[in-house]
């Protein structure tokens, strides 16, 4: 195998790894679904001090307020009562989303006992993100889905500029510019589909070169009939070993991003 072919394969692998790293690095931002019902069951902003991402409560459906100081109010959930908050930390499945650039994304809340307190409306529905408020992001459209059905679309919804990070407010009874909800209440799921602009194209669109990497490998795979000695495969092993190291590095990098 000619040395230039070895270098071509290594370069091709390096480009592929670089593209993977760029794609992973681009997912620096995350969008989180947030809400509060009229009887104060909720998921707060990711950066809220008492119930946010840094606490033990962020991945739960927090049932709090009124008469919930008694752990037997909902006997089927007695084991979920938390005395520190005088309320229940109930199971929930939240689908948050990596925001890698301009595009349309969806966040979702499901696996929740939505009717536990005879709920029928929301005080708050929003998307919180860790995008800095001065990053230039805007939301051009957002749609609320209840049990898989679209119930309302908001054009150019309001971003809460009082926060350090980009926050899309769709329902807020304490902000007259945003207003109340009064529409269908979930029995299964609540989801928000939203479109973000101002961040630039996703890295995956900017670096499609990863798809070209196998071409170098194809060249390596061929034998050179002009060689004066038999091809022992030692050079191939060296290249394959190098590819394995590069691929391993890419896998390790990707796992760190989770």
C-alpha cells in the first residue's frame, strides 16, 4: 500500500471524527418543557433554584399546594410524598431537546396523572432553554399539542426578557401580554413544537463531509499490482488501528455530550 493512500485514509477518518465532534459540540443548548396547573402542580424553569435542573425534583411531576400537606390525600401515591416540599413527587416522562441551530423542535410531558387534582387548566405553559438571552435567538412559531392534537398555534410568541436565558412564554396568567389558556387539558400528553431562528444553521448542515470519508477507505482496500513484494497486510493493520483509535475517540466524545 502506498504511503499517500495511508495518509489519505487517516485524513479521511480525521475529517469524519472532526465532523462528529462539530455536530456534538453544536448541541450546547437544550430546550425544556415547563408548565404549572391552576392548583400548582408543575415543572419549573430549568434554572429555577428550588425545583430546577440542579435539584432532585426537575424530572418529577411536582404536586404541591392546597391540602397536600397530608401524605394520605392521594393514598395511591402515599409513598411518593416528600416532606421537604410538603407535596408529591410523581412519575413523569419529559422529552427535552438538543437545540443545534435554527430549526423546529419538540418538547413533551407525558406519563403523568394529569387528572389527579381534578385539573382543567394551566397558569403557565412555556419552553425554557439555556440559550443566553443575548444570543440572537427568536421563536417565530409555536404550537401546543394536547394528547397528540394541535390545539393552538402562536405566531412570534413572547420571549421573557427578564430571564438570563431564552424562554418562550405561551401561557402566563400573570402576564397580560401572554395571557391565559382555557383550552383542552391533557389526559395523556402535553407537547410544544417550536421554531427557532437567529442561531445559524445546524452543524450537521455545515459539515456533510463526514459522508465522504468512506471514499478514502475504498482506495485503501485496493491492492497495488505493481509492488515487487507480496502485500503482507501490515500497513493495512496500521491504518485500521489508526481508524479504530480515531473512531474510539469520536465515540468517547459523543458519550460525554449525553
